[in-house]
C-alpha cells in the first residue's frame, strides 16, 4: 500500500490506498502473502535472458575452479595446467573425489564452452561435440534414424538402444559423450561401439593442429588413452553404415535397468557379393568387420584374431565356427581376473558373436532374399529376438482365521497395508521435498 502522491495519482501498485480513498482494493484480497496472484505465472526477468555468462576463476585452499566460456580459454587452461581435470556432468569426477579421495588441484567446468556442444551432419555421418550429453546424443541418433534411409543408420540405432540401458536418466541428462570416452572405463557401454563402428576421435590443443585418432587405437590400457595432458577431446565422428553393412550392440548386466555391464560388445560387418566357383553362383563374403568387447580386459579391446578369421570369408556356419575358435584367443578371462566369473564372461563373449551372426543372417535374408539363403536351424532365429520381459505377476495366500465366540478374529488375521491398493493401482501420489 502506497502513500497518495501530491498529484493524486496512484503509484500503480496493487491494493494502493490512492485508488479507493484509503481502502485496500479488491485485487489485494486475491494476492497471497508474497503479493503474487495465484493465477499468474512469474515473469522471467528480461535482463537475465540476454545475459552472457562470464569466465570465472574461484580459488580455494584445496583447488582452483575455472569456468571458461569458449574453446580458446579452455585450451589455454589445459596448456597451463597439465593436471587440469575437466568436469562435464560430474558423474565420474564426483565419485572419484568423494569415495576414492582423489584430489585435483585444478578443475574446469566445460558446460559453457559452445564449441564442445556442436553437432554436424555430413554425407558420411555425424560429428558430435564432446560436451553433448548422453540424453542429447540419444535424441540425435533417434532423429537421424527417423530421417535417414534405414541402411545408413544401423549403427545409430544400435548406439541409441545401448544408451537406453545406460545408467539412469538423471545420469544421462548430465553425463557427456566426451566424459564417457575419456574416462576409458573397461566396462564402458559405448566405447566398444565406437571402436567397432569405425568412429574417429578428434583431439584439440593450443597452438597445434587438431589430430584424429581412430577409436580402435585410442584406448591404451586401464583408464589410459592416447591423449596428451595438454589435449582434450573435441568431438566424435560416427559414420553411416552402407547398404550391406550391419551393426549391433550387446550388454549383459546383473539386472537390465540402471546397472553396469558384466560384458558388453559392439559388432559391425560389411558384406559384398562375389562370384562363386560355378557359373552364376554368387557368394556373400566379409569385406570389412569390427568386433570390440568391454569387461574382458583392463581396457576395451578389439577381437583381432576373430576379425582376421572373418575377413574375406563367406558368411556361413563354417566361418562362424572358425571365428569362435579364434575368439578364444582374443578373450580369455582367467578365473583370478578382477571381477571373477572368468568362464562365464568368456561364454558371454562367444554368445554375443553367435547372436550377431544370426542377426546378420536374418537381416540379409530380408534385404536380399534372392541371393542370400541362410541355413539356420529352426531354433536359431530366437537368438536375434529383441529382449522383452512380461509384467511380473504374483499371488498371495491368506490363512482363514476362525472367528471367536464373541465374533472377533483379530489375532492371526492378515491385514493389507493401508496404501497397498493405491500403490498397485498407480494412484499413489509421491511428493519429494528438496531442502
């Protein structure tokens, strides 16, 4: 409520005494304690809409935190501090600092560097900035699957499906593509895919030409990558697949949702038609292949011997048998290896290759029914079926308790929880309070 000015005009505030001869206006009765009408939406200040974030530097007794606003500033920090730790979603660095007592003297947030969030679609594939979140990556891949011809996006569809089971949505919303790659976890769900699909990592540094490293050559050891201390991952280039090129993702975890992998894999094969021994006979042979595994070694690995057994060979059962035999040399997890379950993990690796063989056979049969005739036993087709878990059903039995002489039967009687019916029907409203 304002004081009536000398000119007798109202100040314009709600409930002003100048409007009603000292009596509060009716509008004031509709306001809450904060003076905001319940039916109105708060207006976001226009001054903040056009605000440009500034570069920040916060120094403390344990570390110095930076927030660069462009790639040039970030590269300068990387050059000045070889121990600089880049933080995107903090889903890995936060765990290291809180639970592993990792100490970093210099931290830099990359969330405000626009060059790391660029996305470019070319005639050969897509180039995704290292700062793009995993949710953003999944949305991009699905958009391309919807726009492009189906044969070009088989690798994109496989990566999008793998992301579906990658951690939880909250992690995917903040975790970045570059963070997952550079962390170099031996059980990363995505790195085997980039290796098998022929992705290329682009690295940048101050005063030097950007260099490119194939994903298959990037991982050198346990959490060790081919990246100098003054370099950073700028983008990931993921190629399209060809007309007779197929890609598939695999992951086995203790549970389906929100769990880390026991073994995962990415596989890709490109087939070409060649003339057979007899006139008019055509055979589909392996022109190129990529097979990568995670969870079977201290780093994500390429199954080089299995790939060599497939190259130039016809896509048939005999070739599969030779590849499986060679795979035993590529993947040989000892019983005493970290994580244990060596025999089980070896079996998973072999089963993934077998499933991929069946998947490609069925896809080739659908794409080339006249020239490709797979000889699969009737039960093999189920190996390529998509996983589906039916809804869980249960039955609970209650004991009949005879009534007492006085009509009561409380002792020993089963009672449902008061909220049980609401919970199973989906009517329960859960409220979360964040303090």
